[in-house]
């Protein structure tokens, strides 16, 4: 590979980031434009999913089912889960990775830019299909985000075009989009790294994206297989999962969880990567045990494919199978624990700067450790059977997907916001956002644990009055959490329009993305960098690349 | 749509540079192999489902059905598997820049694929059970149908490759298209062999 500098056509202006907002509504093949398209689109759906959550918590603030009809309530929790996972978590993480991976590995773009754009434009299609299910007779699917048969096969309206059908179609299209993305990311990371960017010079974030996308490649097709069979049962009268006609509903659960458990790692692995990027910057120390952190992501990828039956301990799973999956589930705590240990060791005696991305990352880490503890509890078969289908499970995974993943996502957005927009965000509003979100999230999700232990089942619109205390607390927390989004929106929109101009490297961070201007030029690098050092060389005072300017590590204080 | 930004001379020049810095054909082939590996998991899922149904169902075969006829499907299998060798010969011809040999062998491969599909259609029309006849009927039509869809895709890809061979300078940027088509065809073959063993041999 040789470095060919971009030859300028005579009279041409140097390539710059898109100045025109219309670019973001076009079929652009620039990975940075696509990254922001993903992030903004998914945030819109985050608010939609959040609105559904507000209705759910509004219903649950009293023991009686008095706010909405029960069918509407069922539709709300189904759509809340589906939107938050398929339209917020996955696309926002893909958006972040789209923006960062080519910059971090020293590439001008993804391996397949057009495929990248096609994959993005499927996301709005998925969203429109799902929202359209409010307009069909019978309303949206009511079978929960996991769509277990026989509930998902009921089709009360008897029409071909029903909410469950649209749900399956949307999930299938989302799967196609994710597979396109995964092929693109894996190829980009394996084949497009800059000279000198060896495997163990890749930032930990790139390792986690690679691990997560490999999971998409082996896991998603299983869900697709199950979804195709469910669609045929629902629409064409086959009997794969219909117990009344000799089918096996538990087989669908296998298909579903073979993907949907590893999908949790698709979500959390890149967030682990975000932690690994943010902690060294704001602790001014190299990432502790970088190579071990990098490899532990791949170990998680492998192990995560062997744990899915722990969602089915109460689905007639034989004892020997429960034992095996209890063991593998607990084993996955080892590579995860290694990472937590490495982050704590990175922070230990560091010169901590509690900027907004740092407090979000710290808050997310705390909530992740909490969810890890309840996760280990749930891995134990006796505990799992006791709290199966109760709010304990709901509390556990909300600590993961909100506490760790969404808070980590906010950390990432604040951290790279100056790079993406060329503007600084407002620190005060950022701190307000953090404290509202952190208090709101804990007030919302912690009460779910005692509720679950007391025996309150999930997915109910009414409950026994003995559960009222914790439910009111959770609902108030949820409303606080909903409000926390306001300072975020005000901050980001306002700062993007009028914020202080950001320097190339506002955090004095080490990484290829901080070498280029903020926002980076089209095609990222004038000359492809030649990497000569490991990442995270904080305090080592060594150059990162052989060509080009040095990082502004000392210049911009504050 | 704002396409002005995408076609500035600077960007086009550098796109050109990207193509040479990173071996674009190698990337495409790598990506395609990754995709096929992922695609094969869908088949693995269907195969797994079939095996579980077959081992655990109490009434496996629908009433009045004693099993599947194997003679004609075997002939079909032989035709499809041999077509993998034919497309390989076509690829060699293209490698030696002998376009007419390439086209001849590609058309032969397509003919063999179409023969396979016609045989499949004939078998379907004569079967005494439908896809709603229990899980046996369902899995049978699902597996053969999903595979048949892949055979059709393969034939479509070959048609495109055949037409493109008439475009001058089509192979100046490498032969990724035909390499990928050929790999896809081998993939479809291997899937069929497993499918044949599961559906017809293991009765």
C-alpha cells in the first residue's frame, strides 16, 4: 500500500465537511454523513420509544388499568421494546461506528460506501412500517418484542395486513440492513487499516465494533430463519410453531434467543469500547491491560453464542441443559469482569477531569456493574425460575440497555460532538442532563428489582395494590428521565448552531480521529497516516504517526 | 437530492486513489465470502429445525404419504452438482481471455440450473401433500423453496454476467462479478447436497 496524496484539481477548494444541511437528507456515501444520519434518525425514534414508555409508566402509577385500554397497553410495551432495540440501540451504535471506525483506522471511507448508504436508508423504512401498524385494523402487534407463538399467531382481525405481519416485515428489513452493515464493518476493519495499524495498534473501540459485528453475522440469520417461519405460520397457514397443529413453539424461542441474547452484546460491546476510549483521555493514563481488553471482546463474541437457553430455563428445558447454560452464562462474567477491572485500574490515581462525557461514562459503568450483579443472579437457575417473567428481569435489562448502553451512548455523543460538528457543547447543560438522567434512571429502574422479588409479573396493565409504593417511585423516575432529554436536545441543537468553535483536539486525546480538523474533511486524511505506536500513549510522549503533524497534546488547555 | 457534493472533481480523484490504495476487488471478494458465511447460518437454522422436528414429531409423515420418491431428485442432484464443474471451466476460459468459450460454458451452466428448477417444479406439482400438511410438509417446501430461490438468484446473476461479457473493457477492473457468481453457485450446490441427504436419503 502506498500513500497517494489527494491531487487537487486546479482552482478547486480543499475538500471540507458538508456545509449544507440538505446533504443529510441525500443519498450520500460519505461515512461521516451516514453516521450522523443514523444518529439523528435513531434519536428521533428514541423519543418515540420514550413516549411509549411514558404511557406505560403513566398507566402503572395506579394499580387499576385506567389510563389506556389493555390492547393499547400491550401495543405500547411491544412497540416500546421494538423501537428502543431495533430503531434506537442498533442504528445509533451503527451510526457511531460508521462515523468513527474509518477515522480511527486511518481509512478514507468504509469498504463499500454505497452499500453503507443503502443500509442506512432501510432504517426509516423499518420505522415507517412499524408506525404504520398503528393504522391497520387491530393496531400494532401485542405479543411483546420477542413475539412468542402462539400469542403472536392469534391474528384476531383475521386480515392479511395486521400489526404482527408489519412487525415481522420491519424486523426482517432491519435484519437485512444490519447484515449489510456487518459485512461492511468486518471488511473495512480487516482490509482497510492504514499502514502500521496492526491488530494490536487498533483502538479498543474498533475491536469491540469488530466483535459486535461478527455477532450480527452469525446470530441475525437465525432470527431471520425463525421470523420467516413465523411469517409463514401467520400468513400462509403452515404449522411450524402452532402447537394445535403439531408445531413446536419452543423452537421459535431457540431461534429468537440464539440471536437476541448475543444481540445484547452487539449493543454493549461498542459501549465497552466507548468506555475504553473515554476513561484514558479523562484520566490521562494509558488503558490498563489494552491487549487483554481487546482480546476479551473476541472471547465475549464466542461465548455469547453459547448462552441463549438461559432465557428459557422456565420453558420446559431439561435439567442437564439448564446446568450447561448456567455455566456458560456465568463464564461470560469473566471476560466482562476483566474489562471492568481494567477500567477501574485505568481510573486509579488518574488525573480525573469530570467533563460531561466522563461523568456519563462513569455513571454508565456504575449502572453496568449493578446490572452485571443482577445478571449473575439471573444466571443461577433457582433464582431465575423464582423471578422468571417478573419485574426483576425488566429491572435487570433496563440497567443494561438504559443504564449502561444508552448512558454510554450519550457519553460517546458528547465526547465526539466537537469532532463531528466542529462546535463545543455547553458543559453546564451537559451536567444537568447527566444528573437528571442518572437520578431518573435509578429511580425508575431500581424499584423494579424489589417489585420482581415480591412477585409482580411484567407486561401487566393492572397490579395488586401492595405493589403501589415502588410503582409510583418508578413512574416518577420515568418522568424525570423523560425530562432529562430536554437539556440534551437544547444543548446539542443550540451548540451545533451557535456553539464555541472546537479545536482539532479539544480533549488532548490520542487517536487518529483527533489528528484531522473538526469536523473532518471529506475523505478524512489528506495523506493516509503511517501508524508507529500503540494507542493510549498517555504520558509516554511518543508520536502516533510517522507522517503529518503531531497531536496537539499540550496546546489546548481546558 | 443533492448530488453536487458527491461529484466534485476533488472527490472523484480521491475515490480513484482509494480504489488503488486498497485492493477493491479483494475487498469485494472478502465481503462476499463474509456474506455467504452469514447466509449459510439461515440454512443451518432451517436444517436444525428440520432435524428437531423429524426426531421429535409423533406424526411425522402426513396421512397417506409413505415417503419421497428419490430417483428423479437424484438425477436432478447429479445435474446440479456437475454444473459446478461447468461454471469452473467457464471461469478458466475467461481467465484465458477466451470470451466465446466462457459464454458457451456459462450458458450450459444456466441450462443445467434451469433443468434443475424445472425438475423441482415437476416434483412439487406431483406431490400428494402441500405446505400446510403438518411440519413435514412445511419444512419440505420451506427448504426446497428457499434453496430454489437461491438457484434462481444464481441463474439471474449468470444472466447479468453473460450480458456484461458483451460490454467492451468489462474485465479491465478484474473479474469479481464472475468469481462471486461462481462462488455463489458452488455454495448453492453444497447446500443442495446437505439438503438432499437430509430430505431424501434420511427418510
